[in-house]
């Protein structure tokens, strides 16, 4: 909702820039998609490593 309101303000202030932003937004989103996927994968790997590192402590804590 905030993005839409900011775009409406930009449309009022400078409509050519707002139209360029409207056209460019999907291309920027597609360009950034692989970086998001890599971030999700790296986050999952780091969580798995952290779980393996802390596993002995959690097992000893339950004894």
C-alpha cells in the first residue's frame, strides 16, 4: 500500500518518471529474483549448520 501511495505522489509530481518506474519495476524484480533465491538457500544452509553445531548442547541439556 505504501509503494502505491508513493507512486501516486510521484505521478502527481513528475508523471514521466512515474511511468518509467511503472514499466521498469517488473524488470528490476526479475533481475533481483536470483539474488533472493540465493539468499534463501544460504539462510537455510546456515540454519542447518547452526542446528548441527548446537545439537550436542541440546542433547546434553535434556539429560
